[in-house]
């Protein structure tokens, strides 16, 4: 059962139970009437709507990304406002069902008691929601840790396989006599890639600059191997460097472009790496490469291949939930575009 469905079930059962329990205690004293049933279920409906509104505000304004003191203050103010609004709602409900007793229901003591009791009910709901959120985030972290281990193994298997190292070393060997300085530079780039891959820890995100530097080293080595068959362009906005992204994610997309796009073309082709900030504080990463997407060969496993894209999609979902996106599509007759959207805030909301 997904989280959204579970939330609505608990909301419905919880506040229905609230109305039924109140009606049960009322029935012990003097019995219940249809008017009282309507009044208590109307109050339960208000609790249902108002708590859902609170959840909407928490998610929309990213309360869980704020400091603990700010979260505490926001919560207290929200509970106080809800307590006051609930007291007003009770008066209006009693008035609508013609059971309002002016001298009693509008007395300062009764009003204060209603605000306090409403505050407690909202505080209990908020505490349960916060506990659910943090437990769910902890569970997501455990899933991420398990998945990252699998991703690391799959990536090391594809990135550091003997075929890649063999090609890179052959390219360097060919340069030693032709251009010793370029050969030294290529060895440094290969060393950087190996070091970065082997030292990739279990952090969810790293600085964008570290990732793009590894990608540039990788593409520089591939340009030596493919020679005139591979051309590379970069279009990276300065704002992109303020973001943090999952390690080896852009690298995986670029490798995919080489493997399924450039290497399959006799004339080779072009790879364009474009990174820019959207209008809503999201980072858009696009890798455009020569080739055509056929039968979803980029995304589906084929004879054990395709782990990179599959893992990329799963990592995005685990880290960012629905706030990220992954697309791969043909652009005209000559290019394929892979696009990833990454939010600036790296926490997943409940």
C-alpha cells in the first residue's frame, strides 16, 4: 500500500472514529438524536479538512527543510490558529443544527476550554504525522543504502570493466610516441576517473562540479579513442554549480550516449551536455547525442545490459520522490535527448 492511500485511509478512519466515540459517550448520559449525530459528524469533517490543509501547508512550504526551532514555532502557531478556527466552527455547527446555548457555549471559560481541547487534538494529529514522516524517511534511507550498494556494484561493473580500461590504455599507448604531453594528460584523466569511482562513498549527493569534472575526463579519453568521430560541446550555466546531484548520475547518462549512440555510427557523432536552472529552483541536465532511440533500447535491459538507466531512475525516485523526473526521447531524426530534473533541496518530503 502506498503512502498516499494509507494517509487517506487513516484520515477517514481516525476522524470517523472520533465522531463515533463522542456519540458513544453522549449516549451513555441522555441518549443521542439525529441532530447530535449530524453535529458530531460535521465537526469530524471539519477536523478532516483542517488537518489535511495543515499537511498541505507543511508540504508546500517545506517545513521539514527548516531548522528545528523554526519548525517548532511554525507548528505552534498553526495549532493555535487551528484551535481557534475549530472553536468558531463548533459554534457555527451548533448554530446550524439549532443546538447552540448562548449563555453556556459563548462563555469565556467554555470558549477557552474548546480552544485548548481542539489544540490538543490537532497537536496529537501533528505528532503522529511527524512521527510517520520521520519513520518513513528513515525507511527510505534504509532502502537507499541497500540500493546504493547494488548501484555501486553495477556501476563499477560497467564503468571499470576491463573493456573500458583496455580501450583507455590503448589510446594512451598510441599517444606516448606521438604526443607525450597529451599522453600524460590522458593518464591523469584516467587516474581521476578511477579514483573518483573507487572512492565514491554512500552519500546521496555530491557537488555538481565534482561530477562534471569526472564527465569531462571521461569524454576527453573517449575523444582520444574515437578521434574525429566524436565531438563534444558543453553548455553549462554558472547556477548549475550551486547544486548537488547524485554521484555518477550524469556520468552514467554520458556513458549511455557513447555506448548506444556514438559507437554504433560509422561517422560517429556529437554529444552536447547542457545544464541549466529552471524557473522553480530545479536543475535540468540534458545530454543530447547523435543517434535514434529504438524500441526503448536505452532504458530496457538487454542481455544483462541497461542497468545504468534503470538504476538512475530508481535513485531519483528514492532520493527526491516525485520532485524529480527522467525523460529520454528522440529529437528529430538525428538526435536523442536524455533529460533529468533535480530539485535544489535534496530532502524527500513525506
